[in-house]
């Protein structure tokens, strides 16, 4: 059999590149949300599951567990960057069209919001470090500043995912159930984050959004086989 040359060889390399790219994108779309949820839930359990609506309880929890807070919230921030990277790959894999425009807009919003959300993580870690020294007043100020950033960045993340879900629904390049779940979960999360950021019900939006992103990643991995 003669060796592949010319256009067939170029097409083979291009096909392999596309498959590798989709595999990488799918992998980080799966790992990112799972890592975020495991880190956040693990941190909450290890610091005693304080009521997120009770600022005094939260400040006490991070002050009593500064190392746990630093490592696990730091991991959550790292995995959020993984998710942002995966969303960038998702955007690049979209065909041209109106749906792609919505996805591009959504990915941009989510990426900027995740960057801002790292500020909340950094300030929460700082509040724990300061609170551990007994300076509760300063720790409270730092924590509340981070909480304010969290309200805006979380609302923006859900807004971006609404745009992504709408784009996927329009483009129809993924299962429409995934698009529907992403839209409903993100709308729920947006409303709850603006209405009561400390509510335990916000986890519903987070879980639905995370499950949707993982499903997108699994779909990309399966299509790359």
C-alpha cells in the first residue's frame, strides 16, 4: 500500500488534531465542575457546614480553619479556571451561526465573572488568616467585601451560562435536554443569587449548571472516539 501523501495526509493530521482538541476540551469540562463542587462541599463539611446566610458563623468557621479554607478554596479556584478553559474550547468547536454568537458572548461573560470570583475566594482566605489572629473586626470587613464580589460574579456566571444554554439550544449541536437543563438551572441560580446570595437553595442552580457542563464534556469525549 503506498504511503499517504499530499491532501489525504493533511486531512488525517487535521482530523487527529480536531479529535485531540475535543478530547482535551471534554476532559476539562468534566473535571472542572466536578472539582469545584467537591472542593466547595468538602470545605463546607470540614469547617462544620456553617450557615452561609449567617456572616458571623462563616467568619468564625474560616477563622478557626484558615489552612483548610486556603487549600480547598484555592483548589476550587483552580478548577474554575479549568472550566473556563473548557468553555473556551467549546466555543471554538461551535459551527458558525446565531447560536455560536450566543455561546461566544456567554463564554466571555463567564470567563470574566470567574476571574472576578477569584477575588471572593482570595478575600475569604484572607479573612480566615486575619480572623485566626483574633482580629475579628478586620476579618469581618474583608469577608463582607468578598461576599459583595461574590454576589455580582455569581450572578454574572449564571447570566453567561444562560447565553451558552440558549446558543446550544439554537445551534442544536448537543442534546436539547442538556441545553434545557442548563437554561433552567442558570435562570434559577441567577434569581437566587440576586435575591438571597446566602440561601442554601442556591446549590440547586450550581448543581444543575455543573451537571449540564459535565454532560457537555461527556458528549464531546464520546464524539472524539
